[in-house]
């Protein structure tokens, strides 16, 4: 191993799917307002509620997602509620002697992001996490304030409630209870002791029932039309909101027909039923969704993530032409598009830009239709792109509407809960490629700062009661195997670390191909965490020819603790990636 050379990243692709799901999902686009069919919000625009604010943000670019007051300079928070939104002058009327003031310095402030379809809390082990606690920090750091969890059985619900009751769940979770498994196996009627909209706490709510209607890219159906008709009619009578996993156009035809049948009994169903994935759906089917009030729950990183997969090519060949992920058609038809990530399905460690499944990357992918690692979309997919504003709505106000929470979440409006995120740039004005480089500076949930970007505490108001929240814990995050390549000499660096409290131990190997003239170094070392959220370690290394080397490294984590930069003393940094845990 050399200590002064240029190191190059080795892209370690981790192709993972969620524990219980086999599905594909795409994005959307249009020139129409994607929330045009939402009820008008009764926000007071620049008018405010009475009383002094606890926190006031001024001099910002505030994208409210409230059609009555779409942009503002300032916003005031009292407790967990927004009490004023408007110009600096209007909002400063709520400044009191103890009001904490934050100058946004023209940074962008948006509503807290809502992931309308994901599995972070149930399938966290797919990316190597060992517990629910490890999900919390990266979720907040990406700007998510509400997660919609689409497969919460009794065990997962118990674990979620335990996390909440222990005070370790700082964001909101809406849970959908499964009635069957991905392959159609019935899970019984265990869900009947619960009901749609059941609230356990400000952070845990039962949203509805999840059902799988197809599998194998829509080739295997789990119900007959008659059974599906009867099922939906009965759930309508029980007032359940349904989230139906639907991929192929044949399945969409069955599902939409079943809802049309149910509408003959209840013409004005208030349930806002959801079709999950809508991967292949025809224009005629989309037009039939709107009068039924059906919501299209689509993943904005699809179908780009699947490009190059032969199964996608086979799927496209047997589906109607132009039916693949038609997000623009959906929005143009006035159907509500709720955006999600389907995390951790098709998870990869992106080497640059926003992390996989984060709001910034999803907005970028909705506009460009690119897949993982910048894979270019198929011809025709760009015709179904949506704008950055439409993607932003899909991840905020539309997501709130899809879970019956648009009266309290999804927009920065007077009277709503203070869930908000400060971004490094404005997604509505930056150049398209820069969408993927937008970072989160602060995440606030319920009026409390739950994430603050290190070094940018000036944007994070300190709570008089609790003080500024601590940065995410580094407990156990260095533990694992890390790999990266040096293209200068063809070697691969493999670093294995074990963290115990603030102490590190590990092994280092510089592996060369069999025909290399110079053998690589190997050895063991130890180190410790530093106050700057990094670590130092010293390794005693030896080559097979007997040559020895003692070298010190600085280790720094990034990309939600899945990238480790190894900087040798006097040398250039080595970028390593966390290796997947064998399943």
C-alpha cells in the first residue's frame, strides 16, 4: 500500500429488495396543478393566530404548498403549531421578549416530507441495520417527518409502539395492516381489533389495510373479480381505507372495476382508497380513477431503478404501449399523486448526490426519470416526467391528503403542525442536475428540532426547555466490513472494524490481483472516536516479503453511515463502502 496516491471509489452495488415485497414503481409529470382536486385549505395566508411566537424564521424562501399563500418570507411557531406565515413585517408582529429568531439567509424552507410508501421500520435489516433505532437518524437527516409504512403486522406494530412509548420515535408513522402476504396467503382477520384513523400518539396512527392483488410483475393474481368485488364492498361498509398493491394493467382493470361496483352501493365513498405502485396503467383506466376518488401512490424513483432488468423489458413487452409509469398522465387527469420511495427496495449506495430514497433524490428522479447510479431512462419515459413542483407536492400536501391529514400536515399554513425542513437550495429554481445536490440543514417535527446539520447550528433554534438536540449517535456505526478500490495499482482495500463504545479495533488488507509484482500490506490496529464525529486508528502492517509499516488513519462516516473515508497520515483519502451483510 502506498501512502501518497490518488484513490478512486469502487462502486459496490447493493441490490436489495424489501423482506415482503416484489414490486416495481415509477414517477409522474404535467403542467396542471397536481393538487387541483384537493379541497381548498382554510389557512389564513399572512394572517396569524394570536400570541407571541416561540420561534420565528425570517428572510427565507418559504415554499408553503398552500395554494392560498404559495410563498412567504417568514413563519412563526408557537409550541407545536404554525401561528403566522407571510412577509417579515407581518410575521414579526408575533415577536416577543423570549422569541428565538432564525435568519434563514435566503435558504429554502418547505413542509416536512412525507414518504407515502416505504418499509424502513419493517425491513431495516435489508441494508444491514440491526434495530429500529438505526433508522431514526438517517430518516430525519434526509428531511422525512412522516413515514407511511405499508406492511405492519402485529409484531411490527408492537415494536413500533414500544419505540414510541420509550420516547425514541421522533417522527410520525402511519401504519397499514396487511390482510395477506405478497404471494396471496391470508393473514386472517387480526386487523379487526383496529380501525382506520386509530391514533396511539402524535407519532403512531393506524391508517388502513394493505392487500396484495398481484405478484410476479402482475402475472399472478390473488383474487377473482367476484371475490375482489365482495371484499371491497365489505371493507367499505367497515369504513376501512384500502391500500392495494397493483402492478399490471390487468390487475388495475380488476381493481378499478371493483371500486366502480362498490360505488353503486355507496356513490360517495369517503375512504380515499389507494392504488399502490400503479406501474402499468392505461389512459382510460386513469380517467376512471378520478370520479372514484382513488389515489395513485407511486414511487418517484421508478421505473428508472429497473432499467436494464430483463424482467422489466418482458413486462413492457406484454403491457399496453405507453402504460409504464405514466405520472404525467395521472397528474393531468386530476388524480392525486402521492409520492414515495419504497425504501429499501432496490437499495444502493449512491456514490454522489443525495442518498438513495431521500426527498432530494426522488425529486431529481421524478424530473429526469433516471435510475440508480444515473442510469438513463428508456425512450418515452421522459414524456411522463413531472416538474420539481409537482414532485414536491407529491411528497408533501398530496401525501398528507392520502392519509387524511391534510388539515394538520403537508403545507406551511396557519393552524397546522410545525413540521418543516430547511434546504440548502430552492428545488423550484435550481438547474435540474443540482436538484440531486440539495441537502437538508434542519428537520423540525412538532415544533422541535430533531436534526441539525453539523456546523450549521445557526439555522437550528434552540429549545428553551431541552436545548439543541444532540447530533445522531455514532454508537456501533463504524462496525462492519468496508471495501474500496485503488485503480492506480489494481489493489482492493478491505477494512473490518468493530466498535465498542468509543473504542475501535480492526484489520486492514490491501489485496492485489494474483499477477501483481508487489504484494499488499495486512495487519491489525486499534483506535478511538473523536469529538468531531470521526475516529482515529493506527495499524501495524506487514507484507509477505517482510516489509513493515505503521500508519495512522482518520476515519469519517458519510452518506447515512454507509460510506467511510479513510485518510492516511500524509496521504490522500480512500473512499470505502459498507459491504452488505450476508443473509
